[in-house]
């Protein structure tokens, strides 16, 4: 199969060898005009997004973008520029622009390409690229089926904010003057719906989606629609509750958000700026002894998988939290240098995190977790951005269910839950076996021993 046929089948306009040639041109020109070092990345993305609402097609969007980004170093000065024009003259101008920026930028001792010993030499194929050969009619059909399934679940599903199908793919090639070269293609597809239950002032909405690298691994449109509808229906006749203190069970997708809070707090930028409540936490116990956090960049088809990080630094499977103790941070080359440490291969973010409890049993599903909660709040939606990562203070609008003696009593809304992430992490008493993959994070529902609830 020739190169143009492969490109056409994949839906791309450019080939990997073409991108490599662009990168080589940029690096060669950077050296020619006097740059100490340089890095360049050529990339292309394309996709289709279709949305429907109440049985009618609403939007069909096709996206296609391309870019060449160049980073140039003049000693300890750094400059960056990019272009969407792949002509030889545009590449020269972009490199020159980056070099001019570098020359007039203040020196930064931490600036520079990654150290040679940190660069990835093995580039595993992680099976990340599965283009979806679907056209706008096919995508609209799936979205309509998803929404129709939601409406068919119960006559109390009276409205919809719509359903959508998205098929996205991209590829890139990157290189440094130090010798690193690498690139790969990846894909991400999704289907989603947001039904509304009830009428008038009693209406409740909820939503659900399925997202995978391979379209065949997504949940069926019917399953997504039914589950979204059931979620909306379960919230009908919500009420307020009195202000109190009680245990709180975070549904697994929200538990992934709590895990995201930990990642942000022990990431390089927050650490070297000293703007985190988990400063100097390496080697310290931040979670209870039964909690472990693992990172694995090499999961086939994983949403957080990558053979190297955004800087070309090697990645590795590791234990980030062991028996509650922080064993590692999330560092890029720059943040690691600012901290006097080594990159952890996390430029661009974390890779396939799994938080688990050593006490979790296979039968600890949601029903079992509600039993462990006993009497308290089961949260299924959070609103607002009330998290202060400098102090750890946490305050979010919430809705969910009041639970009594391990059984859901009634849905609740218009409440605020508050605490401090430091105390919340230490107060994790159980993690469910109902593990849910949310982007690059996988975690079951999380039970926190005590939080403040502000109600009526």
C-alpha cells in the first residue's frame, strides 16, 4: 500500500515522513542561524461532530487543523513560535521568530531541552489509533438512536438538551537537536446525551456518555440513552436538607475529580511556585495506609497511554502513592529543574492513574458502598470551582441522594459540601469496586468519613 493510500484511508492530508521532513528543516535552520538548541513538532488533527435534539439534526461540524511549533534556545533563553503554513519560507520565518523572541527574553537557568539520559529510546506501539469510518449520516443516526432510547425509557422524560457523536483523530512527529525523534497517531470517539425528566419547576436533567479510542469499544447508543434517562428520573422530587455534618460518598466519576485534585497539588508547577497545600509531601503519608495510586503509560488503547511524554522524555509504570505515602510527583523537565529533581515523564499530564484501596473486595459495588456509607450523602453532581489548591479548602455545590441505613431515601439538591482536601484525603474510609475510567484516571466510588453540608 503506498503512502498516499495510507493517508487517505486514515483521513489525514499529510504523512508521518512529510512531518519528519518539516521537523528536520526547522531544526536545521535553527542551528544555521545560531540557536544553541531547538525542538519542533508538526501535527494534524481532523474529525466529525454531529449533534441532534428532539429527533432533529442540529449541527454537523468537520474540523481539520495543522500546525508546526518551534522552540528555540539561545543559551538559557527560550523562544517559541508556530505556523499553519508548511512552505519552506514559512518554516524559516517561524524559526527566525522563535529565535528573535529567545534573544530578547530573560535568561532562565532551568530552560533547555531535556537531558540526554532522560530521553525515550524505546517507542512502543500502544494501539492508540483506530479511525472511525463514519459519515455525518451515520453519526446522526447513532445520536438519534441514543436520544430516542432516552425518551423511550419513561414517559416522564419530557425534553432533551440533545445527543452527540464525535469521531476525532490526530498524528504528529517531533524532534530535538539532541537527537530525539518520534511520533504516532491516536484517536478518540464519543457518544453522549442529556435528557430532561419532569415538567415545570420539577424538571431534572442528567447526562451520560461513552468515550473510547476504538469505536467498537464504546457502549451502545441505546445503553447510553437509557442510563442517562434513568439518572435524570432518579433525581425527580429532589428536596433540600438541613445543614449538617455527615459522611459523603462520591460517585466514581466525581471520585476521579478528587484524584485530579491530588495530581494538581503534587504537579511541578504548583510545587516550584509553592502554591499547593501538599508542598514537600514526598515521603509523607497523605492518604490512609490502605490507599495506593499506580501510574501505567503502557496500557494498550489507554486514554492516558503514551510511549513518551510531550518532551520526548521516557515514561515508566510506577507507584505514585504506596500505603498512603507519596512516592513521586508529576514533573516536566522544567519543573524538575526548578525543584532540583529529575523529570518523571509527565510533561503533558498523568498517564493512566488507578487509585485503589487494599481493603476493597470484589463485591464492593455501589450497593455495598451505600451500605458502608450508612446515613449520609451520596453525591452524583458537583457545581462550581470552589477548590483552593493553595490551602486545600474545598466548597462545591452538590446534588445527589440522602441515604439512611444504607438505602437511598430521597434525592437532594441545592446543597453545598465543604471541607479541606487534606482532611478529605486522610478521611477516605473506602473505595468501591465500581471502578470507572474517566479520561486518564480510573477509580471507584470514594467514601469520605466526614464533611460539612450547608442546606436549608
